[in-house]
């Protein structure tokens, strides 16, 4: 109801023998009126993305 589209992108780069992953995403809201409702959801989503990246890192370092 709040989002009409979503796009995610993974970018990989090598720095000093390590691989860096940057995970970005863009959402298109259904209306500018949805913006205040989307703010807390985006904060939650950021946390979930970070948990995913942390889990990938832990697996790779194990």
C-alpha cells in the first residue's frame, strides 16, 4: 500500500585484498503522503539489510 516499486543493487569492489559489498535500494512510494509512514519502515529495513551483510561476513570469516 505504501510502495509501488523497489529496486536493490549489490556493488562489489576490492580494497587491500578484501571484498567490499555495498547494498543499496530504492523504493518508489505510492504517494508523497506515504512518506511519513515509510520513515520508520525504512529504518527497520536498514537494520535487516545490515543483519544480512553481517551474516554474510560471519560466514565468510568462519
